[in-house]
C-alpha cells in the first residue's frame, strides 16, 4: 500500500523544500519532546517500568498462540464474535459482508493504524459503504484525501491555517481563526454521523487475554461514541496487541500516554467487555434493541515477523509515536516522505517486513543510527540494531534499494573505512579536512554554496566549522585530568 511511488530521496527533497511543512514539523516535534521529557521526569521508576513492559511483551510474543486462544475464549464467552483474518483483504471482506448483512451504509471510524495499514476505507467505499473518520486529525486528512503522517497525530504536517482553509473549502463554512472554532465545526458535523451510522470501527491499544477486554485510549471522546452509539462495534486488532493480564495495563497505561502525548493519562480510557448489554442500553426511541461486538484479529504479515528471531522485537511496539518525534530524519522529512503508512524509525523497521524488502528496502537506510529512538521507546525496542539487520538483508536481496545505492556514496564509505583503519593516515587526513573546512567557511558555517560535492548534505543543514585542533590532541592534553 504505497502512498506515492517515487523513491525516498525524491520524496525527502520535496518535504525539505516545503517551508510550511518544516514549520509544522518543528513546532509539533519540539512540543512533544518537551512534554514527554516533563512527563517522564515525574516518574522515578521510569526505567524499571520500561524494563517491565519489555518483559511482558517479550513473554507474550513468545507465547502468542496461547494468549490469543485465551483472548478468543474470553471474548466469545462475553458474547462477542471473533474472526481471524490472515490478510488485509480478509479483514475488509469480513466487515463488508457484515455491513451488507445488517443493511449498514455508513460507518464511523476512530483512529486506527491497523485499518490504515490495510486501506479499509478504500475497500468500504468501493463496496458502497461510506466511512467517516471521527478523530479530528483523521477527519482532516480524510477531507484532504491524504494519508496520516504520524502514528498518533495524523495531521501533524498541517498548520492551523491550512486546516482552516481546508474546512472552508470542503465544508463550505466561514474561515475559522482559532483552534476552538475548527474543533467546533468538526464536532457539529460528526455528531450527526455518530447518530446515523450503522457500525463503529475501531482498533485497540491493548486486548487483554485474561478478561477479553479491549482497551482504547483517546483524548477526544470519539471512540466512546463510535463504540457506544451504533449498534455494531467492530475492533480490528493486530495479533501483537494482546497482553496477558488486566494487571499488566498498570504498566502500559503509565508508559503510553507519557511517551505519546506527554500526558499522565489520556482524557478517556475505555475498557470494553463484549457487546453492550441490555442493562447498559439507554432506552429511548433511537436505541437499537441489540448491540453486537466483532473482534477481527489481523495477521497481515505479523506471523512472518514473529518467525524472525532477530526482528521479532518489532512486535513489542505499542504505537506511541515517541521514536518519530525524536528521530532527526523524521523531524526533517515528516511521515509522508517515508511512502508507507508507518513512518519514522518503527516504520523503517516494520514496513520492509510487512511490504517486503523489494518494496520498502530503502527505508532502513533513512536513519542516522543515533539511537535516540531506542532511548525514547517505552518498550526499549532496539530499533538501531534492527535497522542494521534490515540493511544487511536489503543488501542481500536482489533488486532491493541497497543494490542501487549511488556509486559515489559507496566509494566514499570505502575510502573512509580504509582511512579509519590507519591511525596515522586518519590523523593526517583529519588535519587536512579541518584546514580546508576553515578556508571554505563563512560566518562560522560551511554552507552548500561553497562545497559542491557535499551539496546534498549541506543544502538543508549548516555544517559547523571544525575547531582548530582534533579530539586526539585535546585528549592527549586532558587524559590525566580527573
Ligand atoms: S517503537 Fe517504541 S517508541 Fe516507536 S512507536 Fe513503537 S513503542 Fe513507541
């Protein structure tokens, strides 16, 4: 499910040249990083929590068959229906058949990466069923006919002004000036959709095997309405979302909001146990007589990931988005440049596995391997190691991007490797580079205007001028200091 076909480099250049996008990305990622830092600082046992989360995920993924069977048993006992879907097409087919059988012509959807992954909206529209996204960010990108550019903030690439213009054009309303006006317009439109939809479709943040509970976190209340107003609720859940015990939520519900939005807790956390019961139904003239709950357990390539011991860890992901915010590559190119539905470091790891290396093998190379993603990840997923492993696989895969890397880049890496292995040569070359750099500098920086072979690197960044002496010289002088 490629969003756009040209290659990553081309898409990245487009993103880098978009000044509005650069403003929106900087504003949003800076804010999220700062909020997360404050939220994490308030939890003294943060590292212990991360370690515990990782342990739980590791145990669950290693016993996935057991916990999935337990989940199915519990959901069925609660009166829910369970459908196993091997592919995205299986998911869409099941939901379309269900909608047709119940005479449903419009559905309300809450934000769900699983349904984005399989392009469920396209399948529904092709079947004559109207999907309406009800998360504000998803609603915006649905109106704009775009794809989400962040796991938890789908419209992160849009400024308030762009959204106001979009609403004015698509909804024929006056141009909103404040965020409150924008949300009020969306709320008024969506209220009617909730009341008239025949089905609500959600994902799930967690599915508890012990109790059959589907857990959903949100800030807007649209999930509550999507699951409680229409008579049918369908939850499309990747098989890796299962956790063993209800008590495990105390770990994940502390980690997820702090990592994702920098909140101690989201405004709403819904714990859904099967369909709504008669005792829970408000009996007015609009109330359906009966509610249904369908759990669609989606594989869509996850068992393939499970089979790979080196990359299995990517199934621990709880989709918080923290690794995107801290990634220096994501911060500059945003989500849409990645070309697949999952962006950022986690996208660069799972997209090649879900889509295949021939399709998405260039993504693992879109990383500086700085390790910021691993440090930010609430489940301590070792993303850099997996990126390296995927690079090695991509090189082995005939026709993958690695085989098409630029000759100049490959040669430069070889020259660097040869130099780095010869200490005297390394010192001499270092001194020469420092001298040349200082000659090229203007105003303390080296910019693209001066260095044409390095133009691609310096076009979007300043290269600071190296100091007059090397780290080695500094070290020789200070190594005795304590
Ligand atoms: S890899 Fe970690 S940081 Fe990135 S989205 Fe998943 S859980 Fe969050």
